[in-house]
């Protein structure tokens, strides 16, 4: 019960579907993101189409070979997809490429020339730290030059909440794409390391054209300038080897800090909302929902960025999954960090007869989307949704699970859909929650569901079979299902990450270090690309549309752990879409991708076989924009 593959060319701006809000959202001002890769038969070149580009924009592509002057590569203007294969370049010469937009017959200023890569990846050197390894990463334009920088979480001796023991200290490094090291932040001994503890957001929160980083801090956190937050001498860890509280932090102050993206300097620190107390007040109904007094359930964190007013981004810090859940929204404006609202499902104790319908609905990931079409974002917290005003929008009552995805999966239905899987463990079986379900994102009503009472550990949704309208979903018994819930065959083994990689509109899958394509005729995954690198944890360090056209890139760790590798596709496409980073839902998905159990990003419109032209995003680009074009 609710508690309250066809070939097409898609041009930006052709759809009559407009965003709901009258005032545009603030978005980062990016360069064209030209990428060039030498390969047999020529040089593949791709670049961004902006969501704000005028209808009918075209491009000329230029090559600079060695010491020669620029030479136009294309014979006729490039009015379709924003990629090109230069078959006349001399691969033995140093090569650089740039594009010039053409609007109403006039050639505009050139983009910044970029060198052609010798391989299909960019090697980004990092500064290793002892026994640390590269973990999750995020991106943001830290210095306002229109190019993304990488913020890398360096991980050492992490612990899941269910396990005691002393951890390493979480460290964050910022790098430019050429490997230039910008700063290092060490969260210190009073922040525990682990995927449930160490959440961080990178986003331009104040609209000055430069991104900030925000995360939970404590006594002893050292910022990018070496300055310490709080008391540098305090050690709040419980050091009791053999006890289940060993290594946990059950006392001491908790902070929220905004860091300058350029220097890593701490700009403002406030008390974290909510506090961990009462430590035994974070339980809920059934299974893992039980209370504890040793810091397991109280220290499960998630976070995201959302446009709660429809124009400016806010950061939302979240605590609690299995029982009590608290979401605290913050605004960073004009050098001040202020609390916007706090959603609290409330504290209840066994037998939980007074439990809120929003208690125990969380998962190990979250998402952000405008589910009700009012131009303002909601927080999709697995089995429930919190409205932009901090009030509960609805709870499905289906409880906890490990995977959740939101997008326009069923293009013939209005609005967005949410696909979830659920654990149904122990005495929660009596509620007969579905093992997996597709629901209406606005109302929470089930479109279809299956496997009540069964613990389903993972699931994914993507358009992988062109014979069926919309996206396919899989997770739990029944194999692959169409967007109406019909069983259509066996499911792929990969259920972690999806990626738009090759030239068609279907989505590919990431299994380990490989990109695979679902073969709907043989019901197998065919490997189409092997990175040769290693994932950053549960998946790649990051997947996102970072350079080139609308296809996504993969950030992974080099085999020796001394660098990151940014892989890009070199498969031409004839489909023309604006950069996915100009779709607000997708851009926010990149911000939260590092949170707990990493999940792939999704756009706010249907992107797949038989899609319509995407809606023009209602955004305004912020920042100086100097030399960006």
C-alpha cells in the first residue's frame, strides 16, 4: 500500500518538450571537450554539442600537424554527429585538433587545440600513498577553465560497518587531466574509512563558476593548505581489540566542511546534522533493521546534490538506511553555509509499532530527479521519495534493497520510472515486499513487480534489446523483462554498470574491466572493448560523459596503481546529441555516483532505440567563459 537499432539523427533543441521551470538551472560552462585518438586508418576526433547551442549549429574541424599551420579537415561542414575520422593525417607527426562552430553561416572562435592521444586512453599520473589504492572519483571544474578536474578518493584499510577494526584515514587528491596535483585533504583518524562512511560531493554550489568539495569532517581533518579542523590532538576512536566497538568512533564532534576547489582550503565548517546520538536509535523493522549500540546503523551515510529551488544546487547529507533516516539539506551561498531543511523519519524502538512509513526505506545508493515535473528536484531514497521542500512525498513500504535506478525507462508512459530490488530478509518476509519492482516515480505506484518475499541482491535497467520498446530490466527470478514486466529471455550476467559506448543508441555493459554488448540473438555478452586496467572498487573509478561527444568515458586504475586511465570510445556514431552533462539529472548522477554501492548515471529522457529528440535543457551556463569556445 502507498503511503502518501534504427538509425536516427538527434538535434539539440528540436523537441517541443520544455523543462517545467521558467527559470533556468545554473550549470558549468564547459569547453568543446575535443578529444583526438590515433588509430589504424586515421585519427578519431569527437567534441561536445552544448545543450545551449542554437538550432542548426555546424562545425569545421582543423588539424595542426607538426609545425604547419591549421588545415581544415572536412570538405563540407559537419552538421550531424559531433565526431569525425581524419583519414589524411600523418600519424608520424605530432597532431593537434580544434573545432570552430558555424552559426548562420559565420565561423566563430576556435576551441583550444588538443594533442592527439597515441592510445585510446589518457594516462593521468597520480601520487601514490603507501598502501593506499585509488578508489571512487568525481569530477568538477575546480578552477573555472571549462575543463574537468578529477577528485580521487585514496583508500587504505577500509571497513564495512558490520566489521570492527581500525581503518586508515580517508584521503582526497585533486588532479588536472595532465596529472598536475592541485591539493590533498586528509580527513584524519576520526573519520572512519569505508564505502558507507566516506561520502563526498563535488559541485559548483555557489554559482561562481568553480566547483567546491563538501564532506563530513572531524577533529584532526587537514585541509589542502595543511590547516587542521578542530582539535588536532584528539583521538575519538574506540581502541578495544576483539570488541565489536574496536576502531569505531562513537563520541566526539562531527562536522560538515566546504572546501575550496582550487586550493583544498576549508572555507566553512558547521556541526553535522544529525548527530549520531542516540547510537541505539537508528534501527527499524526486521532483518538488518534491528538496533545496535556499537555504531553500525548510526554511521551509514549517503549524500547528493539537488536543485531544491529549481535554480541553485544544494547539498543533501543523509544518515541512516535500515531504520531511522535523516536527510539534511544545506545551501552554500555568498560564503555562508546554512541549513535549508531537515527530514527525519523519527526514532522508534522495538517493537517499532510507532515506526514512520519512511523508516527503513533506504538503500545503499540514492538518486536525484524531478519526479513530479515542478522544475525542482526530489531525493529518491530507494523505496521512498523526499520532496524538494523536505517533506515526504511517498513511501512504497517495500523497504531496503541494494540497487535502485531512475530514468525514462518506459517512453510510452508519462514521466519517469524507478526500478528497485529488495532484500526481504528475516521477518520482513511477512510484508511480502517484491524482490524487484518498476514503479511510477511520481506516485510510487507499482507498474509491475515480482518475487515477493525473495531476497534479490542486484539488478540493472538499460535498453539492450532493440526488439522491445523501451528499456529492459533484470534482477532476481525471471531473467530479462521488458518495460511492461514481461519475461523476454535470460538476463546478462553483468548487473553493475551500464555505459553508452558504441555508435548505436543501445546501452552497453561493464563487467570487470571490459565493455560488453548484449547479443539478443544468442543471449550472451560479447566483449567489444577491454581496458586492461582494474576497477576502483565495485566498478570503475568513474563513468561519465567527460570529453568528446555524448558517449561516456571510463576512468580506471592502471595495472601498477601509479596512474589513472581515461578511456574513450573511437567508434564513430551518426547520432547527434548534446553532451549528457547538460542534462541536469545526468550531471547530478555523476556527482552521487561515488556514493556507497556505485550505480550508473541516467538521463532524464529516454535514450535508446526509437527515441525522440531529447528536450532542450532549461539551463544557463555560469562562470566567466573566457577562451572556452
